[in-house]
C-alpha cells in the first residue's frame, strides 16, 4: 500500500515539475526565439520542444552556433538562410539532430512538406560549386519536398530536385533528379526508383493511426 502511495506522489510531483518547467519556458523563450515557432505538437503541453530551447539557448544564442536562426536548432547542424527555408512548425524536430546541412546561402528555397522526417547527416544542397571556377557557385535551384516523406541517414539531395508526397529516400542515396509523382522508395548513387508504394495500404494505415497520438506528452 505504501509503495502505491509513494508511486502516486512521485507521479504528481513529476507532473508538477513539468508544468512549472513549461510555464517558465513559455515566459522566457520568446525573448530569444520567434514565438511563432514555439507552438505545435512539440510545445503544446509537451516538454520536448522546451528542452530543445534551453539547449539552444546555450549553444545557439550564447555560444553563437546558428545564432541567426530564429527557432531552436541543434548546434551540430549548418543552417543557411532561414528566410528561404519553409516547413510546418510541427516538424521542427527535423532541425534537432546531428550533422544536417541546409545549404541555401545564395537564395535557393528549401521547402519541406508537412509530416516529413529528415534523418541525421542529410544534405539539402541548392547550389553547387562551378566546375570551372571552384571559388564560384552555379545559380541556386530550389529543393521541394512533398508531404510525409522520409529522408534516410546520409542522403544528399542536389539542386533543383522535386520530390512528391510519400517519397522515401534510402540511407546514403544521392538524389540528382526529381521524383515528382511521389509514393515510391528511391535509393542508390545516383538515386533510382526501387519500388512504388501502394496507396491503398497507406490509406488503411492512416485510418488505423487516426486519433492516436504520435508522441507522449510527458
């Protein structure tokens, strides 16, 4: 009986601490990050997004790694011009892991569709060095990624690539051309289509997951 009481007390105390942490974070973090990014599934009654903020407060704002970025990102990533990086606020998790390169220094757009997941060490490259003058770059070309895509670890997407919804990129792939139709798995160097995804199976999977939370709140 005593163990049950202790367990209930510990759970309530943990919940109380989490709520205080979230409240304190909501008061402080808008002083350092753009408030429009501090919402959505990682911040609304969720502790994870606020933990990213506190980590980024140290490495990003105080130590200056990716200081120009108006939302919390991992100091292990390289982020280009944020004005030309477009994503849904619910997918800010894609900027929290290691080794990704969002390269668009000369104005190329990077558009990441809602529900897309990006693994560590992924490169999104909107401009290449000029083959005849390595100190210069070719004209930037936009990268557009559809909804609900998955980009595997160590994959590289090169300038001008457009990926349709539900495109899955295998680990280590180098994507040199577009797959606008989506609903497929691609991989290799250069990336080629491996198989098409069955839309009916995806539809059934979505119905099964409907109403289920994608992550734990506390």
